[in-house]
C-alpha cells in the first residue's frame, strides 16, 4: 500500500504516518532503525542519524527513518510493512447472567482490542481493534517507559482517551482491562522508574479501579493485577482462560512475541517469566520483514526440492512475516541450505524465497536470537511432566507447529494447543463470573511466583545454546 | 611449531579440551608463555572476530571460542605472572548499573583477554563506585562499559561523570559499547571510544592503551 502525505513544516513523517493509522516502532531515539520507511516519491533529506542507522545502499533505495524525517511538500511512502491483523476471541464461556452491558480490553503493547459484552447472555456485541497510540512514542515497552520518565503521565492520558473512544457512549456496568506490567503502570499513572532497571521489581503491581467520572468512560474500570516483573494481567487472564490454576498436572502457557512470556504450573503452584525475544517474529529487524498483510509470504513449503511460497492476497511477494520466516528457515534446514548453527550454505549467503524476496544471513541471526530467547525461557521453567503447552497470541495462532519444532522454537516432546487471544478470553470469563472473580484472582496471584531469567547466570549460556536451529526435547 | 597450530585450531573451533591439551603440550615443548599469547591466542581470537564480522560465526561459536581461549589462558596466566610479564594494558569491564545483560560484555572481555590485555570483569549491574574502586586498586588504564537497554544507557554517563568527579578521568580511558550505543552517544557523554563489535573493541583498546 502506498500512502501519500503532505507533511506540515516541523512535522516528521512519523507524525504524518501515525495520523494515517500507521504504527511507529521507534521512540524518536533515532538509533534503532526500526521505523524504516521507503520513500517512493518526494524529497526527504538524509540526516546524520539516518546515516548512522542505515546503509549507503538503503539510503540510495529511498529508505529513511520516519522518526527524524522532515519533509516539505508531497511525499509518497510504502507502508504495507506496518499493516497488521489483530486477533480477537469469541469462544463461549461460562456465565452468571446479570443485567446490562460490560466490556473487556486487551491493552497490548502493539494492538488494542475492546469487546462490549451483553451481561445477560455473554454474547459479544461489538469488537473494536486499533493500534496502541503509544506506539508512536516507541515500539517496545522500554522506549515507552523511558518516554514516561521524561514526560510523566502523557502516555497514560493518550491510552485512556483512545480506549474511552473505542468503548463508545453507551453505559457499561464495568470494564475489565488486562495488559503487561508496563501497560498497567502507564495506564494507571504509576511510577515506572522501578521497571527501567534491574532487578525490575515494582512495588505497585496490584490491580486498581477508576470510577467512570475519573476516566470519562461510560463505566467504571478495573485494571487487573500483575504477576511480577513484566508479566502482567494479560498472562493472568491467560491462566484463567486455560484454567492453569485448576489443573492437577502442570501445563505451560507460552506467549511468543516481542516480549515473550512463559507460564508453567498447576493448582499446586505457578512460575512465570518474561523473555525479550525482539521483534523478529513480527517481521521487525528482518531485511525483507513485514507484518502479516497483503504481499507477505506467510507460508513456505518444500516442493520438488525447492521452496514454494504462499503470499497473502495472492499477488507478488513483497516481504516475509513471522510465520513465513519460521517456515522458510525450517525448509532451508530441510534442504540443507541452512546449517544448524544458522549459516547459509550457498556462496552469496542468501536464501531466495520468491519474487526477489530473500533472507540474508543477518535475518537468520535475528531469528536465532528471537527463538533462542523464547526456547531458553521455556526450558528454564519447564521440566519433565508438563502435560501440554498452550500457545497464546496471534503468532502462536498462525505459526506452523512442524516448522516451529524443526527450528527448535517449540520442543519435540510436548503436545501443543494454540489458544488464540487467551488474554481477552480470560478477561471476558472474569467479567461474566463476578461472584467468584475476586477469590480466583487472589488465588492465582498467591500461587504465582515470578522468576527473573536474566539474573540466573546459566540463562545466558542456555540462551546461546538454544540459538541453534535444531530440534530439542525438554526431557532426557 | 605444530603445537601452536593445534592450539590455534582448537580456539577457532571452540574446543576447550583440545585448547588446554595443546597449551600444556606447547609449554612442555618449551614454548615461552608470552609466545603462546602473542603468537597464537591473539591471532586466533582476531580470526574469530573476523569470522564473526563476516557472519560466518555467531554468538554461540564466539562463546565456545572464548571458552577455549580461556582454558588456555588459565594455564598460561600464572606462568606470565611468575615471569613478571606486563600485559598490553589493564581493562576493568562491566555492564552498567541497572542492566543484567552479560553475553555481549563477556564476549568483549574474552576478545580483550585473547588480545593480550589483563581483564578485570566486574560482571553485570555494576555501580559507578565499583568501577572506580576496581580501576584504582588494580591500576587499570582502561574502563569498558556495556549497556544493552536504552533505559540503562544513562548509567554510562553517570559512570563517566563519577570518574570525572573522583578526579580520575585523566588516568583512565573509557570505552563504551552495546546494541543501543552509538558513536554519537559515546561522544555526547564524553567517552574516549566506541566500538560496534567485539573484534573492533580490541583494536580500539589497543589504540587507547597506546596513547
């Protein structure tokens, strides 16, 4: 998709694009290169920061950093790489019927999902999805926390207003909000400073309520409590959705994403941890990476000794999204084009996919970093005797399990069940069962223990070991 | 010297047992400890750095090579000390306060040690006072700071400033690195040098140590 912009003076391309609904992964630090956009037409001068973050070749090809690109006059940029699909959930759940309407909100780092629910029968009446407007202040939670230290409270106001608009004006009996610890702190206007440095322990992890007039929302809101570290109420409600707290044998809940999370446990006890995988699974930091939108290779198979790529929308391939990346790597291993240590075997160190889209050696390295972090987190917490692995989130929903096993992201010896947006479902389950909600939340918080993986010296070496693109088992 | 070829190979291949055995053999054959370092370990780790630069090697291979080099150094180090050999320079290295990331810093520490430096590794989450104390008591001429989070980068500035206020800024050279760190940032906080890679850090340290 091309987008035509007419930026005002002193407005960056990032501002212009954001107004057009395109999310921004860079916090304006001009260092990460994450907000790379390709200028197809129009003059966008190259700054020093761009020279730092981009190669000569990229600059020649029209790539710029949106966060520091100042332009005058008409500019046409390529934005397909940042479109995305949002996963909602409408599974039937138990209900204690009561009058009126309520809502649940999955406040994600990248995306927002609001569901308005009929409390009499549990039906989902309306679903609203949007990009988190905080994304223009930074894609990852760290850059947003840093922004909040500089401009306290601003990101909280931004998100409360955006969610209020999504809720509409019809009166709501109550609204339950779930999100990770950073989202929780920013929403509530809590002090984020403890979350910006080791040991990442905040004293304000509890749930909190806002009366409707405080937020100017159509009903009172409750943000559910965090479990520890960066593991927030999105995972807490994932535990509710998968009934981890009611299982007699241990089960695992695995949320693969930029900030990956692992939860393992049963009614006897639950351990949880977060692991920073980086944006590779969302197509970030991958040369030809893009989100799962039109033109993305989302699926790769081996056919007649070559790679057969499926492209979303059926047209020419323009890039590769997370599920396509995992598939491509698995096929590459299968065909002997990628070794277990990640090295591409052909002379030009590229793995051509389709229509000129190819993976470079550095892309495989990014994948190794991301999958290594996730698999190491899973191995640290998961021993023998775990019955099943629930795979949460959008990526878990679209990924091909056989490929995830072949590259060593998922273990060989564990049954895997994708559970979709378990955060949203768990929140809806809690909304619809008000009589037991408090006791259940209290029980899960009491059962759960958060582990800081990076504090364990063994983790670093396990992480390096798990970067190998080869199958692994949790037992033996 | 066939023994040193074996050692060179063992370091490149990341085989620490072979590296230890080859080092023992070389010493038994009468090779001088300093020759093992400068004639073998330094070029071997340079080669490992080069392989990383050209994307042949990645973090796991680097860690294995570093471990092999360390296995050799563990044998050679006491002999060097006994002979009173001076290192190329003394480096105090650590990940700055608030940051727990260890791998990048460990790789740079290994590369520096393989490059003939005496390395005092303070680990991760290191407060400015600890850098100052170590640099003073160990008489270091270089301090290397690592940070992997944008939110912990300010700890680099705090550390550089602490050296300034302690009146030690002229006595040590400070180098910085880590994924979010840039040359621009290094200049802004008044560090003496920045390197994008572990291999580059050795060259930088050599340059800074000479001045």
